[in-house]
C-alpha cells in the first residue's frame, strides 16, 4: 500500500525566523538594485559631460567655415 509522506510542520518561532530572513534578503536585493541604478546614472552623467567638453574642444579648434547658402528645391509641376 501507498503511504502518505509525513511533513514537518513549522513552529511559530520557525515561521517568524523564516519571515525575518526573507525580509532581510528582500531588503538586500532592493539595496543592490538602488546601488546599481545610482552607479549607472552617475556614470552616464559623467560620460555626457565628457562628451560635451570634447565636442566644445573640437568646435573651438575647427576652422570657421561659412555655412552654404540655402537653396530652394525646384517646384514640382502637376500635370492637368
């Protein structure tokens, strides 16, 4: 005959300990996510600043060439 398995029932103390452990794990994961977001955001801002400075340096060194005069595109005629 088939016997049903005998499961261990957790005591209220064990349940409270498990709940507290799960809470600390969740808080640790949230803290890690905040750390990654903050680090990524700060690095992006730093890279954007460096790109703006590099672009400004290129513009300052480049010779000033007058912009070409704008030309109008020929008008399209519609056949009747």
